[in-house]
C-alpha cells in the first residue's frame, strides 16, 4: 500500500483578476497595482526592469502593472528596492 500524495488544489480564479493581496499605489508616474511576492511559489527567473539584473526563483520581489483596463498585460517583476527607487533614476529609463 502506498501513501497518498498531497495534491495542490487548482485555482478557480481566472488569470488576470486581482486577489486580496493586490493594492493600488499612487506615484507621480501614475496609479499602479502592486503585489508582494515572497518568492516561495516562484519557479522561474525574471529580469528586473529597474536594474536589469536577474530576480532568482525563490527571492522575494514585487509585481506591478498600471491600474487601467488592460494594464495587467504589462505586469513586470521588480526587486523591492528597485521599485521604490525607480523615480530617482532620472530620464532615459523606462518605467517598465
């Protein structure tokens, strides 16, 4: 007899819908939806648009996207400090 394996329950929430952990932040460059990720569920690497460095899987980071209809298609993964300091970088850097 083999032991049962714990199975993860499939999410019934469609992709793109906000969760209770999303918040809206107002910045000089507009309104942004922001989600804090602890990294435990992250299985792949991302590239931070602020510093152009890799965010390794398992690292805590932020996901942000513009707070407008269709803005969730422009989600970007940021290091937490890069997100906070993005407006200090000066001209020539894209906000995403």
